[in-house]
C-alpha cells in the first residue's frame, strides 16, 4: 500500500509573498481595508518589540525565563485578530501575540515569567484562557469550552493553540476526536514552527500535520504561517464556519521558531544557521512593510511613529517589570481552594506566626 | 420522604436532585447514558434530563477531565464518571496539573466546580485494574477535595455537596458497598458538612478510624469485640481532604488508643497521616502506638487472593488486640 505522496512545504495558503506581493486565493478571499492593514502591521511590530524586550529583561536577570515568539508574529496576530468578542482562545506559553490581540497586558505575561504569578488574569475578561505549560493539556479544555458554547447556543467559537511537538500528545488527538463527534465549535490552530526544543518535525510526524484532520473527520488547511493576511483569512473563515455550526477545523500555520525554545535553550547544538537564514528571508514583518510601502499606504512618518510607540511600550515594560511587587506569602494560601480548607488555613496562620516571630526577634 | 435505597440508588437520587436544582449541572462519562453506567448509578438520568445534560463520551478519560475543565470555565458544573479506579490514571495529568491548580493559577477568578465520581476499592472479584484504592494520590494533591461515603445516607448527601462545591471534588464510591441498603430520607437536610468526620459507634477502649468500604468491616469488628468485652469507637472519616483530624483526636483522647484501617496499601497511605496527627496532638494521652491495617505493598492481587489482601474483621481485631496488649 502506498503512502500518499510527499506534500511540498510550500503547499499552503498564501496571500502575501515574502517579497510583499499580494496574491489571491480563491478559497480564502480577503478584502481588507487600508486601516486594518496598517493596524495589523502595528500589532506585528509591537508584538516583536514585546518579545525582544522580554528576552532582554531575562538576560538582565529580571525574568527567570522567557519563551520567545520571534518568527511567529504573523501566525499569532493573524489568528488572534480573527477572534471576535465572546470567542475564547486557549494558548500555550508562547502565545504572547494572541494575548496582545486579546488585550492582555504584556506585563501580566512578564509577571508569569518573572515568578510573581502563575497567571492571574481572568479568561472571561479577555476571551483568553490562562497559559498552559504542559503541552497539549489545553486542547480538551478548549473542546469542553466549545461544548459549553454549543450548549448555550452562543454564536461564538473557541480557538486552541498548540505546536508541532504537542501534536504527538494523546490529549491533542483525543481532543480532535471529541471535537469531531460532538461537532464542537473549536478551531485547532497548530503553529508548526519546525522544532520541539531540539526535536525536528520529522520526529513528530510522517505526513503534513494538516492532513491528519481528515482522519478525524474535519477539514485541515495549511497556511503560510509567516503571512499575516493568510493567517487572518483562513482563521476568520474557519472560526466563522465553527460559529455557524459546521464544526471543528485544523489550521496548520507553517512557520519557524527563529529564536530558541526558551531563553534556557541553545539551538546551536541542534540546528544549522543556514536553515535559520533561509527562514529569515520569509520574515513575517518585512513583507507587510514592503507591501505598505509599495502600495503607498503609509508615509515615512508612519514607521517613525510606530518605532516610537514600540520604544515607549518597551520602556513601560522595563519600568513595569522592575516595579512588580513580589506577592505576599498570604497569596500562596489564598487561592488554593475556592472554599475554606482547614489544613490550608492552619498552615497559613502557622507560617504567618513563624514569620512574625522572626520580626519580633529582630526588633 | 424516606425510602429504602441501595448506595447505587442513593447516589442516583442525589445526582437527580443536583440536576434538578441547577440547570448548569451536567453529567459526562462512558456508558452513563443509555446504559445508565456499568453499575447503573446514572440509570434513567439521560432519559429524564436529555442527551445534552447526560452525555456519553468517547473512551478517553483524559479528555473527560479536560472537557469538564473547559465546561467549568464556561460556567457549567460538570459531574464526570470514571468507570473504574484503574482507569483514572490516564486522566491524572488533567486532574493534578489542571483541575487542581486552575483556581490558584487564576488568582481565584476561575472556579472549578467539577465532581469526579470514581468507583473504588476491591472485593467484587474483578479483573485487574478494577479494585484499586487511589485516594492517597488525590488527597496528596493540593487543590482537590476528596470524599467517600460509607453508607447510602451519606452517599445521597455527600454527592450533592460535592456537586455544589466550587472546588473540584474526587468522589470515591466504595463499589463493594454499592448494594448495601439503608433508609434514606431524601427530603432531609444533610446532618454534616462535607468535610466532617463522624463517630459512627461510641466506645471507650480503642478508636478505630476508617472510611468508605472499610467502615462496615470496622463496625462488624466492633460488634464482634463487644462480645469479648472490648469497647471500640469507630470513626468514619467521610472526607479525606480536608481531613477532620479534630474528630479523630477528640476520640483518641477519650480512648487512648488508635487503629486505622483502609484497603489501600498502608505505606504512605491515609493511615500514616492519621497516625502522624494523633501522635502530634495526643502524645500524652496515647497508651500505645497508632497501628495501621491495610493492603500490602503489592499490586492488587488476582481476585482469588483478594480476601487476603483486603483487611477483614479478623485482621482489624488482630490490630485492636495488639493495641490493647501494648
């Protein structure tokens, strides 16, 4: 029995080439106003700036760790901007760009990586669930949430993010089955960034990831993950399809992790600089910048103003992260349970007394 | 209204009340709908509350928990059934890493009112993976509550309290006591809050602590010992997290002796925690060391051997005798 022929990497939906040329796709038309184009570019720039600043803050010892998104800005902004009010995004720990689109203050993300909180935002306030650090766990949760949307007859859908590494997890595959059999309004958005820390895509799959969808009974689409327009168009269409009751879909955003897995990682041990260089030519920001230029949709002032805005944002994050207070020991105990728990209360009181005794001794 | 109910029917009645009182309550699990569950605990509930609220799921325990978490985020109050104790481990990650921690992760903004119903324990002649006692894993995990009824009356009330709790609750159903019967007043308010233990038999010579399926064994042991002139006080813990140590230590202060019995392996089991609490709180009142009776540090044996593995009346009384002889 023959295994289906190899699908070339560039078999994907693309609306804006790396050279900044607009191309059409009959299945995924996108009519986008100039204002929105400028605003998408603004998001890309600011998200990249947040990522760069956070990386620097980690190097300066202000963060314990940072998971970089460099190279994945278009995938995240394209998907994030396809969500509407009432939709719920289920992120991994790298979805800083989606968080930005859902109005989660980047300082909250920095707090998580600084160690002042394990999250702390309310998903309901932002349509953005808490970061999931165990890869794949968020997928069945997204399906459950989508089943709730379905039960409520809400005209919304969930979108769940994961990577090529997590695509091997049982929970991810289980969630495909659940979404399929319950026809749940959920879109699986897989950022295939080619690497799971040091493991290449070939260690996770023998077929293109998007093709797995059919085996589970719903459509899969591969999109140029470095093309924000394509990511937006495909995500919008699949989310609307889910909201309309047509069920789940899998989007594989074909992209590249330009940075390390996290600031603790050293990619020089397992991949070639030449590969990274090749992907640099497909940069998600440059193509939009080039398009805006060529179409004369912006003047020089636009870019200067945006650079300035990015610098101000970076400054706010620098100042903000250094000013983040360490949580009180009380907070460790405060939310272990929603309702009173005698053991936790006793330990809280005993530890407070223990600390108070030191203060008394020092006095 | 008082009815004679088995524990199966009592839990069924409790779930029915939970479904009636809160439209956000949903049941999910394998075979819980048309079949009514392999033990028939959910019998008739899908017929009465519909397929939207009583849901037969794919055979994927991890996702049963994951989906319940997502539904809870959406404002639902899911009650999930894991068909057998030995099947819960594939859902362990969702329970320990997600369900137990979501409330803290959100700084108290996301509630996880999820009940995990889990038939547990041995004694029914089952094949491997159908007789386990995993309670210590869950009681050890901060963020979870763990309760287990020993009789139909408690089962009726505890299951409703578990569903009503805004915290995740592991609700352990002692499957070999599923068919025990009792008079259950389904109109009565619960006599105790969910986290409280109960002295189920008063005595003066030794405190015998247990929970779930072993409570009946302990009561039978106490009745047998009475004939020999030994007065045993039996404490039914009911809740394993939080643990009502006050009720236990108050009893031990009266009797001066303590034996703890459970099916689960004694090594690092609940009995060790009880022994520690008693030693700490009742050091000067104790006449003898706290003794433990429980399963051996072996995998649960083939069922033809389970009568040796499960502590019976004689092994419990043997420990009581050793405590008294000390």
